[in-house]
C-alpha cells in the first residue's frame, strides 16, 4: 500500500514552505521515525519524519516551494528492507587485491545520513566529501568544526579530482567566473524578515536614544562567581542574563515599553516575555524567554543556551518565537560598536547591546580606562515619550553598573 507524505501544518500563519534538503533519496528504504526532509518556512525549519517504514518515492525536488497539505512523496509499506549483502566479518576485511571493501561506501553513506540540516548545508556549500572526514560528534556525527577543518585542510593529492568536480559543478550550478550578477530566490525566512522590517518602518514612529554603561562591576562579579556558578548549575554565567534582569527592572519602571498599540488601543502587558535575537545561517530570529522576571540567572542562561543550540540545528518551534513583549539584540558579538535596532512588531521597544571596548572615562575627577558598552533603545514614539525612553536606559545603566540592584541568586 502506498502512503502519501504531505506537508503538515506547522503554524496558524504559515501556508507554505520550501523542501530545503531531502535526507533520504527516492528509491531508498526508510524506517518509521527516519527524517525524510527539512521543511523551511518563514519562521522555523522543521524535520519531517516517516510515519511508517517502506520504499520512498519523492515527488518534488530540493528547493521547491510547497503548500501545506501538498503531497511531496509516497512510501510503499508493502516493500521490506533489503537484506544485508555481507557478513559482519566480511565487511571488516579488506579485499584480496588490496582495494577497499564494498562495506566502506555503505558506511560512508550511513555517516552522511547523520548530518544535521545546518551541517548538511555547510557540506554542500564547502563541497566537502563526508566520506573523507571523521566525525567527532556524538555517535560519530559530523560537526561544523569537522566540516570547516576538512575544507581548510584539503590535501594536495586530492586536488586534481576536486578540480574536475568543481568544474562540473560550475557548469551545472554556478555562473561563469565573468558573470556580472547571480539571481536566486530569497528563502521564506529572508522574505519574512524583509516584510517585517519594512512594516516596522512604515507603521511605527521609530526613534532611537543612546547611553553607555561601565561593564567593570559585571565583569568582576562574573569572574568571581563563574567557577562556583558553573559547578552548581552546569552552565556558564554570561552577560545576557544580567541584561535581561536589568531590562525587566527597567520595564517595571517604564511600563509603556512593555506594551503595544493595537488599532486605537494601547495594551500594557503585566508579564515579561523577553525576546533574545539570535543570528543563524538562515537569518535573524528571536526566540522568547518566558516569564523572565520569575526566573533565576541559571534558568535564564539555560534557556538562552538551549535556544542557541536549537537555532543552530534548525529545531526551533513556532511557539518558541511567538508572544514576546520586548526584545534584546546583541550586535556586540559581531563587533558592532553602535547601531540603531529596528522594532520587532508589534512591540514598542528593543534594546541594542554592543561591543565592550576599553575607553578613557572620567571617574571621581580622574581619567581612567574602563570597559564601556554603548546601549541603544529604539522605541515607538507613538506609545513612548522621550523622557520615558531615557528613563528606561538610565535604569538599565544603573543596574549593570551596580549589579547589587538586581535580584542576584547565584
């Protein structure tokens, strides 16, 4: 009996997606629970698994946009798994003429099936032969570091073969070297980001105010507490948890920044779901830390680390990205010294963190070198006045420069 594989509903506002990667090929036998393909939508990437075992027949190629409910493959469950062609000891033994055994390609094929979507995309971009790379991840999985190392350390002996392969790929997939431009369709996520940014600019009266904070106290407290914190909670103490705590305190001082405009009404939230912007290979996404005011530093650090891992592996869910009341974006991790962040609609404010730089500042009438960070608050001037915006930033600055004002629970 042939079972249809349809695109499942992955969110109320999502009507289509792109089959970005097939993890199983047409004509291949799949087991129940095997990842068939990755569906990339304008919000998240989701691995679609086989509900039953059988012989797979794909209906659409990689990169094609599909609608929710569309049939993209069939699984013939009347087919049984192919029998193994050799005994275990025969697979391990080399051929008599000195050539490699036939089991090695099978082993390589199974290894390639262990790639996460993010690693698989990197393999395709760098044109790395996974058969020549030893995975260092759990269960022999290839990691990004393995792929990057393989791309950087390609041996000279393999150069002639790689050159031929690259030329063939250039004929099929790449423009000639003298091409003036390349046209390719934007991913659903990139299109969604573009739409959201333009909508924010067109629908809100965005204004940005700036301040700076001395990171000395937080750096000293973090260095002093790091070993005990890591040992007790199993996660490192970072800077973001301090800024989330400081943001919550500032939002309590200026409630208007924790609300949104809806038609002719202003809705003020009495909970603190803080979005933390995370950069991925696919684009910027904003998972939400729920009830940040009720969580400890350890809980916040675990949430942030978990979201970062899920984002890199393309495993974030729709509900992870919905319902934030305020957003924090850290451009400092990329080296940004100053920027004007754009609102994340329908929110009324977004805090921009930046690179920590040693700068001369006046302290008690003397010039000292201190680790300083510029802060930027972009806000919807329709809902928030300049006085309130400045008050918010000063509150964040005070909490960071004197962490004792925060509910420390190390």
